[in-house]
C-alpha cells in the first residue's frame, strides 16, 4: 500500500489567538511536492502538524506510514556520537557484540533483519558528502551545514514513508546542496519540501501554493508554476478591467435612471397642480409611478452592488507582488572609484587576504564551503570583529546586513527603527521612503517584534538602505535564507536598482545570477582567490 496523507478541515490557532490555518483540506500522494506561499502563510506550521509536533485546533491529519521531518533549524547534542545522531548506535553495538562472540538473545532482537545497517549508514554518509566523518566522531566536530546533512542522513536511514523538508538548503554550501538535490531526485515515497531554493523546487513533480482559503495545486516544477501563475495573473487582470468597465456602466445606468425618474416626478407634479385628470386617477397613477420608481431604483442599485462585488472578487484574485523601489541617488558609485581595500588582512578565522581592491559599482559574490570563514570576513570588513593583523579600509559609506537580522530594536516600530539610522530625516521623509519598501500607512507603525520573516528582512534592508549617509557599499550575508519566493523577487528588484557596490555571501546561485554578479571570490584552503563563473556552474 503506497504512502499518503490527508488533512481534513485542519485548523490551527496559536494561544495568543493568531489564526495560522483555517479548515484546510489537502491530500498528498507519492511524489515530490513543493509547498510554497508567503512568509507567515503557515507552511512550517503545516509540516509540524503533519509530523505530529503540533496538535490541530480543529480537524484531522491522517498519515499512512512513518513520517520524518527535517526542521528549518537543526539542533543536535554536540556530545552525541555520529552513530547516535543517526539512530543506529544500539544496532551497531549489538552487531559488534555478536561479531565478538556474544550470542545473547537480546543482541539478535536488537539487530532484527537489519544486518547491513553499518554499511548502509556509511553508504548514506558517503552519498551526502559526509563519508569523511565516520561513525565514531562527535557531532561537535562537524560544521553547521554538516549537521543538517547528518540529520538528513538519519532520516534516510530510518526510511520514512513521508519525508518533510523545511528550508533544507539553509546553511548548506554549493557542494552540500548538490548532494541534497540528488537525494531529493532519488526519493520514492511522499516528499513535501518548503524552500526558497529555485533549483530544488525545479526538481518537484507539483507545486502546492498555500494561500488564505486553501491550497492551489499546479502540476510540474517551480518554473512551470511561475508560467501558470503568469497566465492566471493576466486573466485576473483582464477580469479586473472588465469588472471596472461593468461598474462604470452600472453607475452610469443608475444615474440615467435617477434622471428619468426625476423627470417623471416633475411631470406628475405638474399634472397634479394643473388638475388635468380626475383626482382618483392621478392618485392611482402617482402610486403606480412610485412603486415602479422604487423597483427601478432597487434593480439598478442591486446591479451596481453586484458589479462592485465582481470587482472586489477580481481584485482579490490578483496577487499582491509589489516591488521594492530603491532609487536613492546618493548610493551611486562612479566607475573606477575606489570602494574597498583589504591589505594583508588576517581575520580571527578563515582565509588570509594578501590584497584586494574593489572599484566602482562592482557586484562581488563571496562563496565557499560551510565554515570557510565568509561571515567572519564580512564582519571584519564591517568593523564588528578586530583582525589578527592587516587592515580593511572602506573608502565609501558601508552597511552590513547580517544573517541574524539583529539590526532592528524589537521594541521600536519600523518607522522608529529607520529613524535611528537617519536621525536628520523628518518623520514625513522617513515614511515616504518606507513606502518604497512596502511599509505604507499603519504598516510603518508595526512593532519590529511582530514582523514576519519577510517583513523583518524588508525592514532591516530599509533601515540600512535609508541610513544617512547613504550606503555606497552594501554587504549581505546569506540574504535569501528563510525568505519566501516573493520576498526573494522583491530583494532582487531592490538590488537591481541599487547603484552602489555589492558584496554578497551566498550559496544561492539562481539569486546571484539574478542580481548580475560581475566578480567571483572563493574562500578555500585558507585563501581568498578569484575564480571564473564557470567554476561554480554559473552561466555568465
């Protein structure tokens, strides 16, 4: 019997009353499904409900088979041995005891039919690029990216019928991502993946778009979904234009009807005053005219109300994918202008930089394996960490967007946070600029602590971009982590219009390609070296 899962009238509300999911019906069968939706739409919550880690407020989740979930943030006990993290330590110990001549019955019961568990574990580690760590090292000896792959290895070894992956490529370098892609391609059961990684989503069989009111299904991968969405959007926009035209027509007809009725009333009043007909006849005619006028008015008002409703429905069908606009004149850097100089720079960890110059509006990608020291280098350039030796000199105003997004004060509103970075700006100026980052009206007064992941990112980006003096060098550390695809598109648009210099540390090749990288730097083997785009599989 093939694995499957169904959600029936599934609802979930947090204790503070925030509704996340409401009467959701969905069914997932064998195959790979990409679960997409805006930040805060409930994707991660849905995966936790399916995995049994949260209890529905109402409704049910029914799963045939075992469920395994890879969470967004993987936390493993650093004291665990690798075989313990993989969940095979007991079977492995029993196997070794039997091989040493201990024929106790409990050892055979522990092993069951899984006599090749150790070989399978080593093979799985090898397939995920972890063959070098073995089974006896501790989790504390592996990097953050390796711990994610180790958790995935544990899931693959347990052979769940339903595999749930929540932003699995976060913190994975390019090499680990490609191993993950292979594992996803080879998966045979039910697989649901939440991700902003376009390459990963292009490996799925169908897309489930989680929106208010339910899931919308699209056959094919993410590219096919975008194409279908574009057709939908075009049709929805046509419907809006048709509904607007109908609304104008109904308003015009209502006005014309009111004019006609007013003429009839004036004519009737004139006849009454001149008494040209018997009083009883005129009274009957007046009452009939009033009834007719009432019906006529109600009919046109109903038509107008229906036209308004059709327009509201049509507008609702058009997705709100507003773009961030960053037309800030003082961020521009002329070609050839010296922007950044690194001289014999040795950060506290990572690659030593003998010498590096950035000039003009260059767009630099900083890549390398997990743990190579990319974040340390950016923090050193930003002045957050003191170098062991050497110096980093920024010749233009610089701003750094960290992975942690801890730039904002959670107790202040979005507008107040931006004002901190631009103390000379008036409140009106701050709000006018915030509107360009999609914080309009009351949205600018939201407390930072209440923002969703995508909103928090936009607010942080706004605070840095709108700072005074305006940044002419912007450094970003894994900016697409935990962003939904709409937020990634908004970030791409913002960076396309930014006229300063960029340094971006990222493993997300499609994103790097979309922002027009002009120079590639790789941290490897304790060195920072320039490489060609082809060396990382980038199509320049």
